[in-house]
């Protein structure tokens, strides 16, 4: 899925989702560049970011 699709799925803006991805995901494995300021994410990336967001909200 693309950056915008991932952001929509997580219900956050694209900049925040991208920042989380760069902090918590492995580039080349869970996401990769698809042009200027656009990335493609694996289904595993969505699961991992959902877990990160849930943990942050619980703090």
C-alpha cells in the first residue's frame, strides 16, 4: 500500500505515519521508496505501526 493509503488506514496524516515508519520499520524489508516523498508498505508494516500507535496511546 502507498503512504496515503497507510495513513488513511491508521487515521493519521501522512507526515506522521512516515516519521513513525522511519523510526520503527526496516527500509527495504517493510517499506521502500516509490518516488519522491512516496513509499510502498508491506502488510506487515501496517500491523507493526498499529502496534506502535496503540502502545504510544497507552502511555
